[in-house]
C-alpha cells in the first residue's frame, strides 16, 4: 500500500494582491505573533516587495523644491 500526497498544481504560481499600507502593517503584526522560524520567511518576502513601493510613494509625496 502506498500513500499518495496531493500536490496543489497552483502552489508555485505568483498572484498579485493589493492592500492598503495599514492592512499590510496589520498582516505583519499578526505574523509577528507567530514563532520566528514560522514567520520570518513570509515577513521578509512581504517587506522585500513592499519596501521599493513605499520608497516610491514617499519620494512622490516629498515637497518639490524650486531651483533657479
């Protein structure tokens, strides 16, 4: 008798989600309550994808200075 393991054929596909910054921070907060070894990979992946976007938002919201 052999045991079969069902593998989700979509498991490695990439999805795009859109959340407000406050929602991302809530998700990270929830992940932070888990043991480090369980959450660190996902926290790092979220931060890696969000940091460039947050930096761009900050740059776009900085006051423009006029130069003469």
